[in-house]
């Protein structure tokens, strides 16, 4: 799979423009996913020097990305008329970001869901020892109650 991973709030705690503390399990999980053959793309709003610092932070911990803020290294997106444009959306199978609907589940959950091919409902059932995830109140009910 191709997996796009955010940096601030996902690999490290929020401290932008500084680099926060590494979230427990982040680098280890990403390196494990990479060793299983998944392509990792660093997907962040950082640019310039701040982006270089984030890439170097990961590199110093043994994590190299397939690409950074692009579908593949050297990508030059173009309009139908051949004009160069910024890539506005990555083509990934999974996006790992702390701004997900429902929040960031943590790296232990992400590792289990990806390595055991679970979705959120299956992971919830696993956590509750087989409880029926359908009986869980909808997100809208939980949000508005």
C-alpha cells in the first residue's frame, strides 16, 4: 500500500514551527510498515527549511520516505494544457493524520489495524472483546449528545 503520513501531531507532538517530541511508537511503526513493503509518503504543510528539518528528523531515526509531499520523487503535475501546477492531493491508499474524523487513534492502534487488516469497527470489537460494533452509538449521536 501507499501510505501518506502527516508529521506534526502524528509523528511528533504539535510544536510547529519547532519539532515536537516523538509520539510513542511512531518511527518504529512506520519503519515496520516500510519493512513489510509499504510505500510511505511524508504528507505535511511544512515547506522549505521547516520541511527539510522534518525530513532530517526522520532520517536521523532511520526513516526514509518514498517521497515527500508528492506522489513520487520528482513529480511535476501539469494541467491538461501542459502548465506546471502544484500537486494538491496525494494518491495514497491510507492517510494517517491527527486531524482524522474521530481523532488520532495512536500508533499501537494504527500498527494493529494495518498489520492485521482491521478497520475501526473491527478494532473497536477487538478492544471490547468482541462487542458488536454496530450497537455502538453513531458518531453523530455521540457528537451531539
